[in-house]
C-alpha cells in the first residue's frame, strides 16, 4: 500500500513520499530523533530521489551523524547523559508521554 497524496513541494514533497507508506517526517517525529539524527534519516530516505546525487545525500547524512557522535562524546566526557543533547531544543513537545 502506498501513500495516495497529491504532490506539494512544501508539505508533501514527492522525493519523501512517492511509493512510501509513511512520510519521513512522521518517522522522525514518532521516533523523537531530534535535529541531528532526524536530518540524517531525512537525507538517507531521499538519497538519489530528489535529483541530487545519491552520494551527496549520503555525505550529508554522514555529516549529521558525525556531528551527533561528537556531541555524544563531549557529553560523555563531561559526565552528562548523552541522550539529552544540550544543543537541541525540541520544536514540538511530545504528547506520547503525557
């Protein structure tokens, strides 16, 4: 089963939805990935689908993953819980846990 939505370059871009059951943003929000991991998933999910080269999208995903790894290392060395990124502010509060 595929998503039956009309292409909208802002709210429903085909490079994220065409032939897919869920939209990338839905997975990112449901999984509470935050900015760095969410961006990596975004670039992986659209790799080679937007007209950009697949390599460029994958390099962007790696860039965001490396940034997150550095944050995790830094917070680990400082004795903080690495799951809470001090550089991220959630755009949307999760209602799942309320």
